[in-house]
C-alpha cells in the first residue's frame, strides 16, 4: 500500500511506495519537505548511500510488500518486485525451503547459485528463513552488480540480499501495534481433463483390460461410485498470523520488540506449519554522539509437518506414498473410506495391490499418525555492534554475531500401517512368522555460525566539493555442524508412541537383519577469513568513484589455492547537476558503470534449507572406504574418491552500465541496466582416462559461462494529492545464458550442457504426430526423416531450458479517502518444462491400474484417423518419453498479491485509546495465465510429477496502533 510517513528529524529512514528514504532537514512547508526527501540504499557492511550518490545496480523493497502476506518465508514475497531477480517457489508445502532465488541468471552449472543474505549487517549461511518473521523486516536491498557485491568477495558471487529489520526512532513516542490476519488456502486446479468412472471404464473396455473389460454401455452407466481422489486427499485449510510490536525512542536509546505467531495448514491433512518468534532490537548512543551501539536478538521456534516426498526424492513417482501423484491417477471407480485402519486393509488385500488398489494404500498412509514426518527448528540470531569516533573523521567499529539453529526430525511408519505390515510380511521366516513392522528415524542437527567484523572508517570533507570515505575491514567467520541420527526397525503397536522411545523391538538373533538398529553421526568445522579496503569519493555531487579490494581465504581448498583476491571499481556522473541540465524536466539523471570480480567457494549446493558452507569439506583429500565383513570384521579397502589438490574458486567477473532517472516533477522515475557476467573455472567433470568403468574422471575447475542481459524499472505517479493517490509500477529483465567453454560436454540425456548452448538445455526427439494409417506415433530421426522407431541418436538440442529468459512484475497502488488498493502481478517467460505427469496420464498400458486423461477417448481408431492421440494399442507406445511431446512453454503471468482495505479516519478514533486502525482483505496466488496444464507453472523444476503446488489464499486482517 502507498504509505507515507513524514519525519523532520535528520537521518531518519522511512518509506514511500517501494523505496527507503531519509529526510535531510526540517522545512517550513509541506512542499519543501517533499522536495528534500531522498532515497537511501542500504549497501554492504552497513554502508548506505543516497540514491543520487549510489553507484550500484540495486533495488529496495519496502515493508508494505512483505507484511501480512500468507507466506512463511519473506523470499516468496519478493517475486515480481525487482528486475533481474528470479524468485520461484518449487513447493507450496507450509514452511518449505524449496524457494529458488537467482540474480542475473545462474552463474554456475553445478555450484550454489543462491545469493548471500545479510541481516542487520551480519552475514548468514542460511538458504531458508522460515524462522524470520516478515513483519519484522523494515526494508530489503537486492544488490546485483559488482559495485554492490564485490565487497562480499567470496560470498557475493550470486548477488546479495541485505535485510534491515525494524528499529525504534530517537525521540519517538511509545507505541504498541497489533496485526492479525486469518484466511483460507485452497488447492489450485489442473487442466489434465481426468476421466471419470464412466470414461475410464470405456477406455478399459476399448483396451480390453481392467474392470471395464467386456462391460456393456448399460453396465458402465450403472456404476455409482465416482471418487474424486483429489478431494479426498486435499482440503482447504486455515492460515492465521498474529504480531505484537512495541517501539519507543528516547534522546539516546531506542527499542523495537515484537512477538509473532503463525499457523498455516497444509493442503494435505497431514501437513502444516507453526511458528513463534521474538525479536528485540536495541540501539543507543552517547550524548555527544561519538559512541554508538546496537544489539539484536531474534528467537524462533517452528514445527513443520510435511510429506516424506518433500525431502525424499526417491518416492516422487511412488504412488503408494505420494498424494501429489496418487490424487491424479487414483481410479475413480474405487470407493474411498472402505478400510478404517491399515490392519483392515492388509487383512482384505494382503500383498495384492493390482487393479488400482495402491490408492487404498495411499489413503492409509495419509491417515493422521500413520506416517509422521516432523521437523522442529529452534533458532537464535544475535548481533551486537559498537562504534566509536576516535576523531571527528575516524571511526572504529566492531560487530559480533551468532546464528545458531537446532533441528530435530522425527519420521516413522506406524506398525499398524499397511506398508509396515507388507514390508514385515515379506521378511517373515519360519522362526519369526509374524515379525513386527514399522520404523522410526530420529535425527538432530546443530548449526552454529560465528561472525566477527572489525572496521576502521575515515570520512573527510575537503573544502566544499570533495568528500572522501575510506574503510578498512577484517571479517572472520567460523561455522560448526553436528549431525546425529538413529533408526529403529520393528515397533510394538501396543506401546509405540512417536518420538518417546517406547515400543522398540529388541534384537532377535533368529531374524538378525530385520530388527537391527542403525546410527550415524557427522561433523564439519568450516571457516573463512577476509580483509579488505574500500574507498568512496564524491566531487560536488556531480561525479563519484567507488572501489573495493578484498583478500579472501577459505577452509575448503588446499593451501596453494586457499586465498584469492577480488575487487571492483565503479563510477557515476550526475548529469542533472551539470549547468547544461538546469531547467530541464529531470531532477535526477545519473549514469553509472562498474566492473568487478567475486568468487564462489560453495561448489556443491546443499539440500534445500541447509548450510552451503558445510558441503564438500574433503574435496582436496583422496578418500578410501572400508567394507564390513562377516561378524563386523574388517572387510575390503577401496578407493572412494580422488582428492583434487588444485581445486579452487569459481570466479565471476561482471560489467554493468546503468542509468537512473526521475523527471516530470517526480512523477516518473526508474532505472535501466545492462550487464555482462562471466564465470570461469566452473566446477565440472574432467576425464583422466579413456576407461568407462571404475573411477575414470573427477570434478575440477574447467569451463566458462556467460550471462548477458538488461533490466528496466519504472514507476509513474499519476495522481498524488491529499485525497487521491494513484501509481503504476513495472519492472522487467531479460537474461541470455551461454556456455562458452567445457572440457567435457554433456551431450546425452534429456538435459545437456554444450558449448554454445544454454545451461540445462532440453535434448529431445522431435514428435510430429500420429500415423493416420495405423495410429502409431511419429517422430523425426537425426536426418529429418519421419520414423516410428526413434533411437537415442535422434535426440537434438532444442535451444530451450527450464530457466526463464524474461521475468518481472507490474502493478498498481491506489488510495482514495481512506480506501486503498494494491495489486502485484509477477511474470516469467521463455522457460520450458517437461510435463512428465502427462506421460502417466497418456500411457494406455496403465489402463486397469491408474486413471488416465479423458483426452484418450479421442485416440486413433480405424474410424477416427484424423486425431492427435495415438491408438491405445500403438506398437510404439512408450517411445514418446524421450520426445518433445511433453515439453511445454511454462511461461506465466500471475496475480501474485492483491490487497483492498480501509484506513479508519483518525477523527473517528480521537475519543478512544486507538491511534490508528486499518482493515483489509487480501488474496495470494489468486489467478494465473499460462499454457502449462499442471497445478502451478511456478517453480524451477525440470519435471512436474509430485510438485506441491502453491495454494490460493484469501485472508482478512487488521492493523491496530495504540
């Protein structure tokens, strides 16, 4: 919403639309006050710059786009808010860590591509922030070019997201605020045109399989059961948020404190997310202003119940454990709710799941308590900073921070689950004819990151036109990781209670492998060290120069390659300050350019939500593995990995030229950027032998990758008066990704990486339709000839990737006499994904076992030859899986967020203890437009099976200040 807070105190930050601003000085008239407002950009290591003097390509996102949104992570809220930043949520499961944020294209083929996140000056190693309350965030600055990111050296290669949390204001009154929202989330629809009972029985009859085999029309029409398994497994659920805030500011101390609670139900009844947060931000200064200090403490606890599929990719295509798949392909003529328990189901069907009975197994899995998968996370984020002015020009500062997370996981299969009974039955022996089933897995991880930054800054104004700022920094980071897991196999249904330790079955020497428990542990100590210098020079607010040089070291590489140097140089020219621009319509016209380098040491991305600094700790060491022999004696010794002594950083260099402008009496503002981003020394495969078995290659540094593109951001304030405000905004970007060099090209399989092509390019056989004479599928071979029998050699590069070329957002902010309307649309274009869910639904060999699309009713027959659907008995069924038949344009435009509300006039509240009251209704992911047929086109995923869709959410809420 277009909220504007006017402040007369110098240096105070506040927000207008999508940008943070600072008031320069007091003024007598409102018009003068407006003219003195300048946007402030929050940069690296707590540096700031006004928009006029900023040399970086950056975008500041205001809190109005983050607060009260029904998303566990603020990262989802960033979609469509900044050019050059692709945000895609690959799972709508509550509290999921599967959120991809890519700044200016992927800069690596195998290494981590997530940006660095900095919270209140403290660098974090996290890639998920489910325990960070979005309502505590004051602003987010996204730094995209080398001028903004090179200051972070080895950690800024993929862009930097700088987060500033809310603070109290000096000289402000005591204030209590309360925000509350409650809403309902709905499952989105797909467009697969699934068959109902009569249609699937008709298809089965045509194929002479399954229940429909031999049925007459009368018998098919008399079928009364028509189960919608989607409605059985997915239900609307409730989401609610409550936030209590307290702020005050005295002459020399300020405080912001908050309590937050969020509860989000999942679309699947066994999934949900709950979070409790506490934050306390204290700031202070001495009376003479020479000593400044701050301390931030954030505590969080979250509990996440999720599907096993969320982290276990081995069951993505497992019908009996995955409702995202089973809800689509469950046979509608099988009734739901026939078997109250897994024991009832096992007694009825034993091990026979043919004829579509797997859907009953899935139904049993989704009963509450049958397969719990729970994650509890406790987090502590503490940060203290102090600075002292040694002289008027020289300041010494020190920041110390700790980021600590403890995660406990419980996963179990109840002994009463059909799946547990089935697994146990198959391991029965004569000595143990009825073994106990079930298992329980408990794990605990501890992640501690300590960061200490010491800085010495010199700031001097020379004469009236020269300003010099020089900084020296020392950055020390140490991280520790500890993992412990244990699994018990065999649970007593009479005494088992999840996570309590009760009900475990002891070791049985008559069935020694079945009840055998397992345990494992892991430990990693990691660290980085850096020292660097910065310089910023300004001449008469017309010309500016900025430079950084940084020396980085990391634990990950061998001694000869442990250290690297990174740098950046940047300059600006404020044309609006030139005499020849006086009287023009521009009050800001700034040309800027930068070039710099960064490094990426995180050569292997972690699993979703985990700390990247702990991956690949032993890459430079040659490791052997030992097998266990009979009776736990020492077995054979074998080579498991080759140490790469010369492993080193991926190095990124980036050139950027940009233009910032504001004109027409501040009605129109925006910026344009063009960039070239090169990566060399890619972490990639290197062959060391012509052999094709055993270890004949290793992964080292080779290859080059380039991203080029442009970005545009515009905002137009059409109306801005006391009663009416109307603004339109839009941003967009284009990115071209090209592989320039590889030692070993990957040219086989459905996704390839080849020199001259884009990263992760689809490599498929062209599908051209149906042979009208026999109903078989037709393809093109490598020579361009039509064939019914394509081979691996007929694949060809398509030039298409699942990474979007275009992305951005647009919307409107409107207000009229207290009513306000804010809408945000996001879009991504130029991306292609394989809908392998559709391959299941178009597979006639699955008739009798799974439900299929009613599109197959139009299959080829001798009487229906002009059709796009092959014959049910086509002799080349299944050969289309490697073709582009299922490759779809997944571009989309999405109504990401819309809010309509009313701010109660203060005159109505004068006689009450309420200072302000705002009520609103909000929608999230309400609609999208796309050629994609699945649940949701969003998500940087290659395939569509088992992708948990983002829910549609409608909520109502209120903001109250006391």
